[in-house]
């Protein structure tokens, strides 16, 4: 399969989504003082899932169809504007902006569905009609569920909408055979995911800078900068070492769902980091979830590596380091020490990645 490069418009579009994530974070910080409460975690994940499902549906569309046509660029900027409007409708109290939020999401789903149909009509050689039917059906189903939720009373309406989003997110997987018959450009999809992660790491650096007082720089500012850099390093080594550009049968589903875990846990780590740097108290539950977020993040990287192109020669050691760092973090009650323990663990994993050899490097095809 030929290689497909990420376009500038796609990078521009991803910048909008990083802005959306920062908007979600600001919303979550106003839900509860405890970021680890069930309400905060639940609403945070819900908003993440909604925007991530939109991003994935649109990215898979671009992956298979985008050929820099004028009408494709037009839809890029239309969708970009709609996503920005959708982000403005996010609120700590879902019911307060429920109708404008759902209405705007309906317009986005409709736009993506139209693009699938239009692109297929103009270039039927790219994918089969069955694939288009799968994605359009998932989007139309979500539109119907959204319209039903608008007619329901407060409380029930949100749960119906949420169930619809979950179904939409997993709908293409129910027709896995169709996706395998229409494989995506795997290197392009992986690059989009990695660039999205890099933008998120950049957001983490911005959070540190926003809390720095130039006249009173403290050790914690340095520690958290090292943390962000170490997380960036382990993700980058995983991406550079494990990506198999020769895959021609990929659906992208496993990478997408694993990156949902990566983005959600990384963002939670940054939320806690920002709270600590702002000199706010951290609850015991927040500290536990903070530690578990590291473990989930690193395990997701491990699984993603194994699915792509294994480069980890010392798998048992890799898992052991993750478990030890997580257990120690759960025992320690000081968030500064927990952070240092996690940094040490992450740097050890970076060494394992760096010293490992991919299948291509050892001559295995």
C-alpha cells in the first residue's frame, strides 16, 4: 500500500481539537473540587468520548478519501467551525446547554455522513459501498438517537444520548470484516494519532508555564517539566520503534481505542499536575487515580507496541517496572515522591524501548 502523508489542513484541524480538550478541562475543573469524583470522571470521559468519536469518524474518512479537492477542504473548515461551536456548548451542568450541544453534534454527524456519500459518489474506486453504508449507518443512527434525546425529559435525555455515542463509537467494529476488506493507510492514521498526542504534550508544557512565577521558580516546576518530557519520550520511542509501515490489512480500531485510553489518562495526569502547581490540595482518591493513570497509560503503550511491531525484548521486565512503579505510587502518600517514582519508571521503560530491536531491524518479515 502506498504511503499517504498528513496534510497541513489535518494538522490545523487537530489544533482545534486540542483547544477543545483544554475547554473540557476548564469545564471539569468547575464540576467538583475533587477531580477523581465519580461525577468529574464520568462527565470528563463522556465529553472525551463524544469529541473523540467525532475525530475518529472524520479521520478515517480523510484517511481513505482525502485527495486535496476543493470540496474536501470546504468540509474541513465547515466541520472545524462546527466543532468549535460544539466546544462552546460544553458545560459542567449538561442540562443547561444540552439542546444546543446535541443540535450542534447532529449537524457534525450529518456533515460527516454527507461527506462519506459524496466522496464515494465521486470516487467509487477507493472503497466498497459496504464500508460507506457502515459508517453512514452509524452516523444516521446517532442522529436519530440525538433527535429522540431532545424530546425526552431532563436526566433521561443525557443517558439516551450517551448510550447512542457509545454505540456510534463501536458500531464500525461490529462490521469488522468490511473494514478489513477496505484497509486504511495505517502509517497515515498512526501519524495523525501521534501528532495529536504531541499537541497534547504541548498543552501539558503550557500548563506548567502558566503556573511558573519567574521570580520564584521552584523544584516542582522542574520535576513536572521532566515528567512531561519523559512521558513524551516513552510515547515517541514507542511510535518510532513499533510502527510497521508495511501493514496493508489494518482497520485502525485497536489503535484508536488504545489512544482514547492514552489521551484520557494523560489528560487526567495533566489536570492533577496543574492542580498541584496551582498550590491546591490533592485528595487521597485523586492521588490513587493519578498513580493508576500512569499505569494505564504505560500499559496501553505496551499493548499498542505488541499489536504493531513488537520491539520489546524484555516483556516481563517491562510489565514488572510498570507494576512496581504503580504499587509504590499507591503506597506513597506524597504526590511529589509519587511523581519522581513514575519518572524513574518511565525512564527505565525508555531505555528498554531504545535498546530493543524491531522485527525489521533483526530481519524478520
